[in-house]
C-alpha cells in the first residue's frame, strides 16, 4: 500500500530591528560573546521589559503580506522551561492571542501552484547559544542572541513532499526580504526551520508526527524531510510505531536522530506575562503599514506574465527575490524590451554563474545594462548566441565594461554578408560530394556537419541563421 507524507513547518525569522524585542541591546551578528546582553535580557530582579515597536510593525507587515487576520489585541506569555542558554528560565512568546492569525501563501511546487495555509505568526524572543567547542570538554554560553526578536510562522500540515516544503520555505524567504523585515540569512541564523513530519496511508487519520529541530538551509530541509519520511515508513512497515519526539538532523551522516520526547503546550505552563501589557493594534497603524507594502511576489509574478509574456514557471523564478526581479526589469529596459531573451539569459547563464560562485545577484559582475546590451547585439545580428556566451564570460571576469568595445577589440562582429556566406557554403558543398549525396539520400543528421564546416571556415563569424537557410536551399535535391 502506498504512503503519503504530511508536513508542516514552523519558521523562525529574526526581525531586522536595531535592538532587541524587550531591551535596547544591539542585535549585530558576530559581536564578541556576551557583549550584547543587558540586565533586561538576563531577567535580573528589578528589570522590566518594554516592547520594541519596530518588531510589532514588522509582524503587521508580514500579516498583511499573507492576507492574514490581524489581532486588534495580542498578549505576550511566558513559556516556561529550563535550558542553560535561557537565562530567565522562561521565554517571552505568544500563545492564546498571537498578533497574526490565519493567512496563506501561494507556492510553485513540483505539482504546480498550491495554496498553503498559515495558522498563525507570533512574536517571541530568541534564546542564547550553547557553544560546545574549545572549552576543554565544557559548554560555553553566549547570550548575545537572548532577546533577539523572532517571528514564528506556523503553517498548516498542507505540504506533501520535501520539495513542496522547500518551495514554501523559499516563498517565505522571498516574502520577508520583499517586506524588508529580515535579511533571511540562514547561515547566520536569521531564518531557521522546524519540520513536523508524519506519514499515513491515503485517506487515513494523521499519523504520529516527529519534529526536526532547527534546520538551517534549504538543502538540509529537503534532505532531513526525505530521510524522516523514509525512516517512518520503514519503521511502520516493520511493525513498529512512530514515537512523538523531537529529532535533530545530522548533515554529515544525512540522518535524523532522537533528541527528546516531544513536549505538548501544557508542558510549558504558559501564562500571560505580568510585566507586559496587551498590544493594541489600531486601524491607523494597519493603514500605515499597508501603505508601506511593496509590490509583493504574487502580484509581481502576475504582472511579469501580463506585461512581459512570461510563462508562470519563468515568472516565479524571476520574482523569487526582489533583487533578481529588479535585475530582470533593468535588463529588459537596457535590451529595448527583449523580455523573453532576458529571462532566458538570467535563468541560464546568470544564475548558473551565480550558483557556481555562491554569489547573490546583488554582487553579479555583469550589470543589467551589460546584459541588455549583449542581448541587443544578438537580436540585431551583430553577434551569435555562441559568441555572446564568450563575451558574457569575459564581462563576468572583468575583461571589459562596454559590450560594443569588447566585440570590436576581439573582432567578433558577426558576418552577415550574403554573398560571402553563399561562397563559403558553395565551397563546403563542393569539397564534400560524398556527404552531400548521403544527406540527399536521407541522412539528415549530416546537416550539422555542413553547418560546422561553414562556421569553421568563417572562424565562427558567419550568421548562423543565414548559414542554415542557405545550406537548406543548396542541399535540397534537384
């Protein structure tokens, strides 16, 4: 019998406020250990937390971005548990009355478009960090992160595969960057993910779920979920039972392993924090944040399809990040409106080079203007697509700035003189009578041989479209 996976994600997003959620301590990444932890962050007697208004506004912006219900009144609660890097013995979070309620996010998964329900998004403070190395067998504690503002985004169990989970996570990542509420840097911990995974036979009740804690890259999320799905299937098919628990993903071994039994909400003894008043959201606050919203990915995708004639798949890739979408539109303007070629080049050469160099589009050595100029020269027949790729590599390496100057300095202008190309074609045909006879007898694959010979004699400069047209004409029987 077949199995199906049921997956929900809890995504923790670090908000890009200058200070922490309940204190004025800085949130800079990479500071010396314990240099950004105040008495408020440590919960010392006599200190009182004060809510950071910037964190509230960031949460509102996210809620508007997912078309969610926004609570007029939300309450902070104490989530009680003991852990060495939780100095107060509790975490300030939200439970019964979160700031953002039910919303949704549309994704492009392996099976096409899909709407994923978001149950809630609530504000909370981060804990510190345990350091397990270079302490002669001891564990060190860095409390710089303690009190850093987080938005925890909880999806419904609407995801059915590891690939869908990654698509959803990428959509969240793109949205928070569009909204400018977080840099989403997973390597620095600005975005982490807890994966809730269960399996069942189609039509059955939900199976027992396991939570994979703090996965910090798209690749690891996919691998961790794939492993956990297969682990649970193997366990059930061998007659065992899945135990509800929290697990960790070991990237080196590509496996999940048990961490602890999974807690329920009542294990944390939530109660309203007596030091913090309820947060009241006014209509004016919502209107102000709504006015600040940029064009969001879903709307931009629809515009790219309508204005530029792109298919849904291409548009979804190009709007994945705000910076990539801006690069595309700048290239289209530079190319005098050649939208489809711009999209193809960006999704091909540009992204391939960026991925190989592990580089963001914001650091791309080839500017949108240069790419647009390159595409214009392909379209007007100055260069071929093959030569354009050589020039792109040269631009990437910094060997030139102006596309036209680079073409001229390398003598790469395409030859479009019909008489010259016709003479080359005639010479190739005359020099290979046996291949001509074979081609005319039905060996169509030899056509590529003739094209190659003409291009070789022209040193790659002959206009490929003209070469193909003349060869078809001159090789035709009769």
